[in-house]
C-alpha cells in the first residue's frame, strides 16, 4: 500500500462521520464512503501532494452526495400510480431509521437543511477551519459562517438549549 492509500485508510473514520451527517442512514452513509474512496482512488492523479487530503476527500464526498441526491430525485420522478402501491414499506423504513438514530444530537442534525448540516459537520464535527470548510463546499467564507451560525442556532433550539 502506497502513502496515499494509507492516508485514505486513516481518513475512513472521519469520512464515515461526515457521510452519516449527510446521508442520515448508516447504509447510505456506507455507500457514500465507498463511492468517495472509489472516486479518490480512480482520480488519485488529481490530488496535489502538500495539500490537505481530508479537504480533497470531503469535496469528493460532497460532490458524490450531490450526484446521488440528483439521481434519487430522477428515480423517484418515475412513479407508479399511487393505487399500484407506491407507498408500500414507508412505515417500515421510518421505523428502521428511528431505531438507528443513536442520539438526540444526531436526530437534531438530521433535521437541519443540507447546507447547514454540512457546514456544522465540517467545522464542528470534523474540525476544519472556516476557510477549509468553505473551500470544500466551494462557497465564500461569509456564506459558510452564515450557514454555521444558523445551523448551530437551530441545533441549540431543537435540543432546548440557549446559545452562550
């Protein structure tokens, strides 16, 4: 295993955390991590040594998640008539998701809009600087800061706490 492969393996726990924040489902998160690692390995020539590998991988993950979200919306756009049973299994899936939620914070994070959840996950969970997180999200730092403030406030309100 070369140096880059080893560094990617070391990033797996952080990639899993971010994927769970994005996907809200452990199975979808695992698929997202796999897709991210596959893309990173197949495009390893695009990574520049001396730059932050975690930021590069997080950007790949964000883009993979956007691709997956778009693909899902296209798949669900082809609907069978409701009377044909398109809603079969919805209650079971919701029950599984409820059982998989491991804490109040995870549930509160899952209720955040995608842009806020991703900002909170990158800065507060993964510890990226505002500049690094803004780079991963490809937004100005001010936009990231705004999303982070709104997300943090929403989390505090959802958890019944007051901001310091």
